[in-house]
C-alpha cells in the first residue's frame, strides 16, 4: 500500500517538474517558432504583391469600374422600400 502511494507521489512530482520545465523552455521556443512562421508568411505575401506591382509597366493605370448591373441587382435583392408618415396623436 505504501509503495503505491509513494509511486503516485513520485509521478506527480515528476509531472510537476516536467510541466515547469516545459513552461520555462518549451513554451517560449514554440511561441518564437510560431512568430517566425507568421513573419515569413507576412513578408512572403508582401513580396508577391510587390512582384505583381513591378510586372505592370511604368505609368500604366488600372481602373476597376463596377458595372451598373451589379448595383441594380443588389438593390432588387435588398427588399421593398416602405414610406413612413409621422402620426400625431
């Protein structure tokens, strides 16, 4: 009976110190790794947009003009307009 109790206490002590070591060394390493990956992803996306901008000729202007059909379609899907009148009591 005493051996089982001591084994359980020993396991809990090992888990406690293992958790403390993980918080001290493992977690900062994981966070630094995650931050590095996010930075690489950000700078990689930024490089792609700069490459697309360089592909255009100098002085070239690109205008995005939404068609009137899209606006009409959105208005039709929106619903019916109801006119209000204020009522004095």
